[in-house]
C-alpha cells in the first residue's frame, strides 16, 4: 500500500464527483428495482387508456377541441412523472435513513446542497424515464401533437424537480414507513385527480374552478398539456412562475432543515 | 487548539434534547501518526465524541479541529481527512461490496476509474474480493466489519476512526485485521480505536485516553499507564495436583482448582524467586499466564474508582475475555 500523503483538498472537484456519484447510485437503484420503478406506471397508463380513453372516452366526445384520449394523454404522462419523482426521492432517501447508509454521505465532505441536488436529480431522472415509458404507451393508443417542445421539457423538468424536492422533504421528516406513504396517499393522489388530468376545469361550477386554481398540480398539468396541444385552463407563464417559486422555496426549506440536522443528526 | 494535531478537541460539551449530558468538557489531542485508544464503559461518551468529530452529532459547545481544519469553519476540509468505521453496520444491504466502496470513494471526490483500482486493492487486502459481487446482506458479520474498513479506506484518509471494529469478529479474523491496521498505521495513517477488547488496545495502541461519565478520566502513553499497575495476578498450571495452596512468604496465593495456582506479584517482587521457591517445594509449573490483561486491570480500577456498579465492571471483564459488554 502507498504511504498516506497530505494532498491538497479540492472541494469543487469533490462536490462534482460526489454529485455524479449520488446520481449514478440513484440510476443504479432505479434499474436494479425496475419492476417497482418503471413498470407499474406503464401498466397503470395502459389501464387508464383502455378504460377512460377507449371505453368511456368514446362517449365523452371532444374536450378542448381534441378527442378525449388525446386530451388525457399529457395529463397521464404528467401524473406518472409527479408520482415517480416524488416516490423516488422519498423512498430512496428514507431508505438511506432507515438503513443508516445516509451516514455514508453525511460523513463525507459533501455540503447538504449537493446531497439535495443529487437526490433531486435522481428523482427527476426517474420521473423522466417513467415519462418516456408512459409517452411510448400513449403512442400505442393515440397520436401526440407537439405544439411547443421547450414548454413540454420545461414543464416536465420543473414539475419533476418540485416533486423530488417534496419527496425529499417528506423523507427528512418521516420517522417510519407509514409517514412515507401518508403524503402520496392523502395529499398527492387527490390533488392529482383534481388537477385536470382527466377533465378541463371549465366543466366545473365556478366555485370549484376557483378552488381548482389553488391546486398547484392543475397548473403543472395544464402547462404540460399546452406544450402538446396548445390548450390550457391556466396562464402558462403563471404556471411556470409558480413552479419555479415552489422549487426555490422547497430547496430553501430543505437546506435549512438539513443544516440544522433535522431528522438526520442528533 | 493544537493546529499540528491530527485531532484536537477543546471544551467539548454535548447535551442531548432529553437533557442527558453525554460530554462534559472534553479536551483531547491526538498526534499525527499515532495509534490511539479511546476506551470507556458503555455510555461513557465515546460514540458521541466520534459522532461529533465525524459530524453525525451536533455539538452543544466546544471546538474540534482535524489536521488544523476547524469543523465550525472548514467542515468539508476536515471531513475529507477522516475515514470512519462506525459501530453499527451502515451500508446499503442490497448493494454489492464493490458498489458500496466505489460509491463511497465518489463521495470523497475519487474518480470511478481510480475508485475501481482501489476497490480491488482494499477488498483483496481485507479478503473480500471473492465476495465483491455478492449482495452485502449475505456477508457474514466479520465480512461486514471488514467491508466497512475497506470502505473507510477508499479515499485514503489521514485519520481513521474505528468504533469497535472487531466486535463480534472471531479471533483469527481479528488478528488479521490487527495486522492490517498496523500496516496502514506504519504508512502514516493516524488511527483512533475504540474497543471493548482491552487486549486489542494494549496490543495495538501507543497512546490512550479513558473516557468516563463524559469526561477524560485518564490520558497517557500506553506504556506509562501500564507501568502504573502495581500488582499483577499470574495463573500457573501445575503438573501435579495440590490439596492446598503453598504458603510463599510475601506472596498471596490461592488455588482455583487442584492444578491451578494463582499468585499476586507486586512490582517490587520478581518471578525468579517464585519459581525457585516452588521448585524447592517440588511443585512443577507447566505454563503461566496473566489472570487478566494488564490494561483491563487498570481500566477496571479506574472505572470502579469513579463509582461504577460491580455489574458494569463484570460486563467489561466478560467483554475483555471475548464476549460483548
């Protein structure tokens, strides 16, 4: 073995390699448990397209000037992105806490913002991978227009970022596996179903429309749908502003909590 | 703080949220290149101290620096110098040993190409190369301990902290690990070791601190500390059985069974005289050993003097003889 020598510490280099390592590890995890990470969303999307798109959708007729299958396709893609980016961050980070291997990163010379960025990148990566899978499934059932590619990419990236941050926040606070499942079951799922995935809010009574505008997922789904179809129930630029703001706030809150050691350090 | 120390700790206090004060003002310096034992009974504060140094535990007050890097100012630089082997297994049980050590290297900024080479080097050194592609949870207890050592060495740290690295490891593997630790210490790595096996500390370490009740109870060179031991008990195995312990003037003797004689010998006395007298009495000695290891003797005296109950001391004795306290 070589003698231990004093080598200059290049923190910038350490952080970059450290960030890449977290992302590579997350990618490895996504691939290793592909049956849990990539397949379920494809199966769910097929069921939605068969039941809502094909069987019920035929009777629904047009929505927003498009057939129902085309209308719900962007929403279904976005739903899978939201669910998976959140699930990846919360389950991977809580798993690391539960198994104590989060300590591998905590004792390393990585500042908390690098750890947050690494896990967010992992969540975004899974969101995008599942998004591609569900898009491919969608193309079996319907054809997808691309109205504005930049808006599609920006909306999916920002949404995946926001929900990865949300999942990470959940994981920081969670003390057991029940608490990992509460937010997805009782908050995320209702907000997603009421978030305009399956319908246009213009179909709702006025009070319900107003209530729907307070739902952040409505803005995300509609911004994404606008990228494909060119129609939206919300102001797309307001939607982007809200997403950027949510990402910034969540990132800031996470950093404060992690710097304090909440849920991580005694 | 001593900026030339591998580890310098001043006035370190830790009070947990439940009000328990685990550290009550620790001052400690570990010199570069040292092999340092940090001993203490269960709950003495050893793991809390290590937790603060490695940033897993937030301190309440005090200063810590690692090779001159103050953890309040240059935390990442300090952490870059440290490798830690924790008491509890803390790697991902679903990953392979090779993945675990390569990822750990990445967290310290080691490129994957270099990390792969080092993974082979350290996994081979610790006899884990054949298991590199196995799922970590399938490894035996001893293999898991060795994997944590390999992982801690991947960035070739200047300070290696081992918190009970050989707990639950069989004697053969333990001795292999000792050789390995001696080797990396000889190459310049400063090592801080906590252990319940006091023989391990006595065999490996040059300096020692005994921590008890959140305070440093003793800090000395190992050799100086051992010299302070005034009385040792030797156990002699006899060829022929005896009905009663022989009366040797100036010595306390007792029979633990008909062929095993225990003799207390003080620093001023010598063993030659004992053997001469036993020969005169026609008692033939086949072999001899210390009743307990010398460091254990001092350790127990210190701990008992500080008011620990006998149960605690008994547990330590059991630990020193191979069990876990």
